[in-house]
């Protein structure tokens, strides 16, 4: 089974890497995909994000890296033959944000969402926090 792990990944964090590693153990293939988020201002250009994702996926033979900057997530899933979306959740606030999207993806295209709870040691990390602290791309690991 193929699964999509979408995100802005701007920048890639330890939390993203942890969810990716765990998802790669559960699915036959994981497509790590940079998506466009109109609510976020990009810090890194997409080619740089893709390079960072490829580095994060080193050693995970069932992970591929791609981008989708136009159209809905379900459009990408339909073209790529993907029926499952992976989302990492750090807490109730993330779940509150993710649930309506999960329901909509299911209603629009039958795409299921698989939630992976963040490692408690990493749950405080967000791309916004990493950027604000000036640790762009220099998080450990």
C-alpha cells in the first residue's frame, strides 16, 4: 500500500523525520510530498525543500520525494494511485485542524487519513518554532 506524507516541510524538522521513519515501517511505499499551503509564507524554495527531504529519507528504501504545488491533495492522490494520507499530530490542536481535512478528503475522493502521534520528546517542535529560533536546517539528526 502506498501512502502520502504531505506537508510544507519548510523546514524539515526532527518531528517530520520521526513520523517519516515510523510511516516507512508501516507502508510498502511512502511518498514524501512538498505541498503548497496558501496560509504559510515559504522560507525555502521548493527545490531546496526537496533536497532536504531526500536527505531526511536517506536509508529508507521505500520512500520517494515529490512536490505538488497546484490543485488539491486528493488530485495528487488520484493521479498517483494513493489511498492513504499520513499526518503527524502533536496534540489536540493539531487533531482539531486535521480532522475536517481528513473528513473532506474522504468525502471528495475516498482518501483515508492515518494519524501518527508525535514522539512526546519531539511534540514541541514545529517548522515555525525552528525558523523563529534561527535553527533552519540545523536541527540534530
